[in-house]
C-alpha cells in the first residue's frame, strides 16, 4: 500500500534520514520547485556530538534533539513521515517502508551510521554503544545503576569491576566520553557515594592504533593524552579488544581486565538499505558515489554524509565521517537537484575543511583550524561556542547554555537519573 | 542477606519512598540523632503536579525530577538505597527488599499511591495512567504516535479515533491535562500536521460525579468548566466508564465513544506493602494511622501522606491525598520521632489547609485560599509561582521557568519527541 502523501505536480525528492546531511538538504530545498518527503525512524533530529554529555548526566536528552515537524513548519510541500525504510526498488523508482510504499523522482539516502562491533565476541550483546539518544540514556542509567550496585556487593572484586569504565575508541567520541567520566569521578560521584572508595574507580581509554584523535596534529594529540592523564584516565594504545563477556575484557596481547562497563566507540558502519547493487557497497557499508553524490550506476539515487563514499583527488579513501561533510554535501546536493531540474550540469562536491576539535574536560579542549592548533581554556571556550551555535533551536541553545554554566560553576551534573533502568537482554531485570 | 549499610550506634529510621512526605521527613531529620535509610524504587524525587506538562510536551521530564543523592549530600548518617520494598516483618523489625533485608528501629511507609483502575474491563491493559515519569513519557509518545498514524490511515473513522482524547477523572490532574491537550490542539499540533483537519480533534473530560474539582467552591467549579469550554473541551458529567477495548469506550448509560486515547486519572490506591495486619488497610489500600501517623496496632511503624488514613474530628473520612498533607505529616513525624527518642509524648498532627488550585490553560487557573477564590490571569500567575517555588532544585526551577516563558511567548511546546515509542503490551511493535 502507498503511503498517504498528497499528490502534487512537482518532482518528488525523498530524503531518508534527518541527520546533519538530510536536514541541511531539506532546508536548502525550501524554496525549490519540488515536493520533499523526509522519512526518519525518529520524529526528531539528534545533535550527536553532545550525546556523551547526555550519557554522563550533564545535559537533558530533550535539549539536544529537535522535533523535525517544527523545522518544516509553514513549508507546504514538505512532508515528514515517521517510519523505517526497508528496501529501495530503483527500477520502479520507489521505496518500501514500515508504513507503506513511497514513489520518488529523486531519492537521497542520508541514514548515517550505526555502531560497528566488527563481529567481536560478545560486544554486540554486552558492550554499550552510544550512537542514538536512547543508547545514550541507557548508558546514563547503567553508569548510575552500577554505582548503586557497587554499594551493595560484598566482594571487593565485584565492586571494583562495577567501578571500572573502559571506553574503546580513540576518536573524538571516545576521548570526550573518557574526559566526562573522569569529571564525574572527580567532582560528582564521590558526593553521591561517600561510602565508596573512589580511588578504586578506573577510567580507561583503549585504542587499537598508536594514537588518539588521529585526524589531529602531533601537538594536539600530545595535549589530549596529557589532559586525560591530568584528569586521571589511563590511556592504553595499541591494544585490541578481542572478547567481552559482560565482565572480563580480553585483548589481543592476552592482557585482560575486569569491567562491568565497556563503552564501544571504536567503529561505525553505514545504515545500508536493501535493494541496491551490492558491488557499490564498501566493506563498512557505505555507498560509492560520484562527485555529485550520485550512487554509482543509478540515475536518481544519491547518498550523502556518513553513508557516502566519495573518492576525490584530495580524499583517496573517502571523506571523513563527520558532520561538516554531511552538511556541505546536503547543501551541494540541493544545488545539484536544482541543476538537474533545469537540465543543467551538476557541480562536483568540494569539501571545505574548517578543522576539528574535541573537548576533554573543564577548560581543556583541543582545536585545530588549518595549520593553527590550540588547547586549554581558549580551546574549550571555542568548542563550547561552536557546539552551542550548532544546536538546532533557540530554546535548546538556552537550556544547554544554562546547563553548561550551571555545571561549570557548581562542578555538578544534575541529571543523574535512572528514569528507565537499563537491562541487558537476557539478564534478570531484578538482578 | 542484609543490605550493606554501615552499622552505627544510632537508632535507625527507615523511610520507604521519597515523594513529598518521605522527602520532607528525611530533610527534617538532618540534624537528629538517628541514622536514616531511605529506600525508593527510583533514584529521584518526582514533582508529580507537573507530570501532565511532561505528557503534553511542555516540560522536560528531567527538570521536574531531582536526584535523591544530591539532597542527602554531606549528611553522614543518611543512606539512600535504590530498591523495592517487598514485605514488612514487624515482629523482627525488618523489611525484605529487592536488594536484601534491612533492620529498622522506626519504619515509615511513604510509598504514595498508584493508579486505581477499579477492575474495570480493559482499563489496566489499554488506558494510559499518568502517575510516574515513565508513564508521563509514555503518554507523550502515544499522543504524538497517534497523530503520525492519523496521517497514514485511509479510513475516516480510524483517523477520528486517533484524534480523540478522552480524559477520565474530574480532579486537578484530569482538568489540567484536559486543558493542556486543548492548548496542543489550538496552538501546536495544527502547525505540525497541516494535512489533518483539527476540527476533528476532540478532547473530552469524563467525570462520574456531578462536578469537577469537588474540593473547590461553586465559583471555581463553574469557572473551570467555563475555561474548559472556552478551550474547546467537552465536559461530560455523571458518566461512568465501564469498559475499554483500546478503541471503544463503553459507559454505564450505554453511550459509547471511539477513541484511541483514554487517559485514566479517576482514582488512586495506596502502594501497600505486604506483611501488616490486613484489618488496618482501607479498601483503597491506605493504612489506618493514629494522630501521630502510627499505623494502628504497631509500635514503631508509621505511614504518612497518601498512604496514611487518619481520621480526626475535622477529617472524618481521612485527609485529602495531596502534597501539602504529605509534607506536613513528614514534618510532624520528624518532630515526633525526636520526641520518642527522648521518651516524650508525641504531638497530634493538625493539617493546615493552605488552599488548592488548578491551572486550565494560558491565563486560566482557579485558586482557592480559605474563603477567597479567584481565577483568570492572576490565578494563573499564582499557580505558576507556587509550583515553581515548590520544584526541588534551583537548576530545575530555572529550566522550568524558561520553558514556561518560552511556551507562553511562542505559543509552542518544543518537546514533542517520541524518544521511546510506546507499545501496549501484546501489540505488535511495528503495527
């Protein structure tokens, strides 16, 4: 059955996913002569870079997500539908979704990525991913639940495991989360659990490569390790996790560690949709696209953002999977759709790299813009400002800013709530 | 096994539940020569009077709840434990909980109430209660999910049912929720769903008695009905719901109505704990207590707040189940525990009724203080101020105030998010 969408005499652009890329594309088409149908499995846009602050009780989930319908308000030919896309039928120019079939003239896959566990034994079942709001909230619950449990157990070993946090993945997410966990240890949790010995709480960042923040220069990489050490984290480089049973982490070298908390931020894979030629899908499930983001071998099917694997002279192994690429590709594709409508040539995508940054804690961040790099308080303030201005919605910005000021002044994190306790599937809810 | 709690040479007061009563009692014991153990199934205190604003996308859940551990910060002999109490063994002076056994010298049951469906056919399975944060969030999801669904269905009947909201219960919760739903209809949802005809959206308040807000005087009762009518609600008095199958609501008179949303706010019952003499439990599961809140027939077991059924000359049918009673009983019991510790006489509880209020919408509320009653903008402003000052925590107050200002100025509700979709048990998640 077809999804109930008004039929108008305009070409229909169907966008799958309202992340950074899909959102920018839709907004850039507001005054174009097209009908836009945006489908997402959530009714909100998520500001993913701040998920780690939701996990660590620093920000409300509700202030880093934004209702999609509010963005489309007043735009007549824009239709949002809440559903999941199951299959692309390129020959029939339609998609199958959980809510029915939808025709398209132009289809854009902007589904982003999900966690890649690389098939490592036990990870999918026992580790905590952090790619969605629900996952971030589950992590928030688990962290607090494990401290509540730590109060109750009699065995020192078990207590130590409950207080051990292993973050795997030395990219920005892993580094930022590690820093935030250290701040919980330093400023927040000892007040909540005076009966526990917080010298026993360990925060360990594991990275399989030989460096953290590999996209940064040597200065910033050194800085980030120094900051993490200052905050009390252990940084293990060249360590590869090979197994996790919910308790024991095994690594390639044979070294093991016991931890009730393993947060996996060490890889992503595209949220691919069935139906397209498998030969144009990369091993990490990205679609190979040309320089106009057109999926190779298809006329009117595009992919943008993390899902798009575009090789150019400058990016021989594809673009980095970061928000600015997605946003710029969304913007460029909107222009190209206008060109196509007029029968004009498309314009190749050219990524303008504004730099990168990661925050590690209070007054500690690393920032890189072109050849300039800096850290410390100035880096941290830059990080705050850039992120604050990137959050969608004025209300969200005000609430976030207030929370940050509050957390900064009070050294506190107020949202340490177990609203929906997290239970690993297969575990006894009352265990 | 015993719960791991430090043993000190102080009498132990165990409080079950950190609602208004339990919280006030604990705080009033801060400097008393006792060890306090507070057990709650949540790690936060909930400001229940604002749950309806969470359900209707006006406030973040996180800003009306407060972490219990933060309240106890710095108080050495105060111990919070996250768990559920299963049984009272009064003879052994201990309780059995989901996390172990706990001895007490004084036990206080402050567990509050939960929704009472009165065994009405289908209600427990198909209607939405709204007594906890999770229930309020489920309702928020369901409201939005049903509008998303309404866009998709082909049948007018089905669409109308999805857009019909029936609130049962003419107390403050029912009245306030009805008003908030009307405001969603008036100001928010038509922007989100321009494809739907909002004249078809119905908000109906059903009350089995002959009046709304029965604790108020005639003036305010008339005002509240007028306000609800002005906002577009239907008010059905003297109507008793006898059955709900998730679709059709049947009433005692035989009149039926089709609605996909039935919110049940028509009754509560105590969250009783097993183990005490059943003869001192009332039909709505409250414990009969003496004027010092001592449960009848027990030496050192008390009940306060909604759980306590105390008959006095002024309150022949017990006190109203409202926050001020719970708070004042918590405060009085703290004093009485001090008296008991010194071997002194306890002091009878004397309720000071400060009045009551309910908000119905923008600039519309009814307030009653002694013989004075008023409504309109002044009533509404009073309501806002009183509730704002009652929320625990400065951060929560600021975020709530900002949200209210924002909602007032923008006529918007920004938090219309389906973060965890709600599925009635037994229904297909993808239906």
